[in-house]
């Protein structure tokens, strides 16, 4: 498809291409930044609806930035309405375990410490760290996704690792 950077995204083919290129990354960004309980999938859909509503104003080269900004702002608005912090699920789906009670206790304690340490990271460190370690994104991919330099990504990841080691090492 021949894309003119001065086109807008109102053309259905172009809109579909933008959706296919950015929807998955936008979902992952929202998921790692704010958690699953804040419905990142719904916010991705809402961001694309806003893009469609404003399609005459948005050129293809600005679509990604528009989507990430809109989705992030929507998430912040949603969080301020809820007035809650990210809550991690504490449901234990296991009803039976072969491990000793002491092992299970230590494992639960470790996981709680790790979750707490992740929550205490700055937003930038947490998002960058999770995109790298959980999603498996390379440093340059994260840099492109967040609009920062590769060195900044590396520094955030290594700082996050150092902080996590310090907070969890005592166990």
C-alpha cells in the first residue's frame, strides 16, 4: 500500500493497517504500565474509536503517538475515577500442594516481596523492565515504543534490576 504521509487515517485500508501495526503494542504498553484489572483491552478499543473520530486530523506518521497519548490519558482518567492503586490478584487456585508448608510459605513471602518491589519501582522502570523481561522485547524495540534512547532503556532496566535485587535479596 502506498502511504502518503500527508494522508489522514480515514481511509479504511490505512486505518486497518494502523490498527494491525499498533494495537498489540498499545495493549502491552497499557497492561504493563497499569495492570490487567484496569481493562487495557477496552482502552485500546476506545483509543482506536477516538482515532477514527479524529481521523481527518491525524496523519499516518502521527497515529502511533496519538493512540498512545489518548490511551494513556484515558487510563489516567479511569484510575482517578476509581481512586485505587494497582492491585495484584491474591487468588490461589491450588487446592493441594506437594511442597512442604514451609516451602509454600517462603514462596508466597518471596512473591509478595517481589510484587511489592515491582510496585515501588518508578513507572518508567517498571514498564521498561516488564517489557524486556516478561514480554521479551529488545532494548531498541522498547526505545522505539516509548520514544526514548536505547541507553535510557538500558539504564532503566539495570537500575530496576539493582533495586529488585536489593529489595528481594534479604529473603
